[in-house]
C-alpha cells in the first residue's frame, strides 16, 4: 500500500519544489482565482516539468534512504516543523481577515446528518489512516526505531491529537479563502496550490513567506516519503538479500516509473480512461484509499488481536494485565475489524 502511495505522493510533493521557485520569483503577487488556476495548470499541463520535479524528489528520497541518515532528518524536523506551524498560524490570521470566514467555518463545523453515509465514513477512515500512516508501514517503521523507553500508547495519542489539530487549523487556513475566491471546496490536494498562493500574494512580504512555507512543506513531505520508502527497501533487502543501495535503487527506480503514470494523468491525461472512468492516478488513489488501507487496517487489527501473544502486546504497550487491556484487546479483535469491514461493504456494494 505504502509503495503505491509513494508513486503518486512523489509527484504531488515534487510540486511543492516548483511552487517554492514560483514564490521566490514573485509569481504569487496579486494572484486571483483565475491566475492561480492558470499557474497550477501551467505545471499540471506540462508533463516534462512535473516529471522533472517528481524525479528530483525521488532522487532526494533515495539518497536519504540509501545513506540511512535518519538522525540528521530527525534534528531538522525538530527545528523546521515548528516554523511551518507558525507560518500556518499566519495564513490562518490572513484567511480569517481577508477570506469568507463565516462560509469557511460553516463548511467545516456545521454538522450535516444527511452526508453521514457509509461512503463518507469509509473516506474518513481512509483519510485518518493516510494521515497518521496506518496500514501502509509508516507507523511500524517508526515504531521499530523508537527507543524502548518511549511509551507507544502515549506517543500514539499525542500523534493523533497533534495530527487532528493541525488538520483542523489547515482547514481554517484554506476554506475561508476557498469561498472568498469562488473555488470548489471538493477539489482535493490542489486546493493547497490554489488558495495558499493567493494568500501569500496578498500578504506583505508574501514572496519570502511563501518561499519559506513551500520549502518547509516540501521538507515535511520528504520526511513522510522516507518512511514510505523505508518499509519497501527493508522488505527488498530481507527477501532478495540485497545491499542497502541496491535495494534502494530497485525500489526507487520502479517507484519513479510508476510515478510517471500519475504525471501523465494531469492536464490532457486527465481524460485517460483506464478502468471505470478513472485515469491511472485516480485508479491508484481509489485502490489504496478505498480498499487497501481500510482492508489492511482490519487485517492488522485481526493479526495483532489474535496472533500476537498477550505477553508481547503487554510488553510493547508497557501495560499490566487488567480491565483496560481486556477492553483494548476486545476492540482490537472484534469491534475495529468488524466496523471497518461493514463500512467497506456498505460503501462499495451498497448492501
């Protein structure tokens, strides 16, 4: 799952490099909805340009994974991610003042019961899994390198709270600008490349802050890409008995090739019908988000709940036998997999 996700993740993450240079060159100044859409189309309609940034991002990912330089990345994350958070707060302030705050906040927080369907529940599960790296190898990879003194339950709770909080803040930064500029709120990841350039284009010093923001956003994407690749590289190393660089090269080259299916799915390739009216990018996104991640999450819960020894689970969690562990194990064995599979069935087959 993580392998397929990385194939299109690299293309989207590579776009942040392009926008870094656009911001530095003053391309964001005075942007309107039409000019922001034209700026984004200029990238998506040019497969060589989009593919070049995809290639550069894959090269950076391979070099870091191949050299196994996690310590330097960890140190940089501790420094740079708080800066990204501060810039996000600045965008929020701008969005609430200059954007349509009422419409944006209403869109986010007005609960509409008629939209609570199996399909929306499955989409929420997929988004949650993708966001915190469940069912794609990320959390297992990070867990494998975690020091023994780290409390896994506390870390997971902290990650979930922080991830949800940042996601809500990102929505507050984006959706007031979406409605103020007449953009479609269901446009997906492209909203980042439409609304944020408009915001930075209207700020004093917007070129500087926009450059820094997309630099940090690209770095954040790189840290996730490293984790996505690490799981695949380790598997290839163990199964094929390859060295670190050989395994990284084999994974990187195949991912780079698969990524070109996504590159060619934008612009004129958006109408490329492969299966059920979906182009290659939409098909891979559908398979990973709608089927593979939820199914993988259910199977992981079943494996941990039924196959792993209780003593091992207690040791990893740092818990003692008791009511809390019994409740957690029951949720893991019965409730979580059953809920995911029932929602999947109803969403996919309408049963």
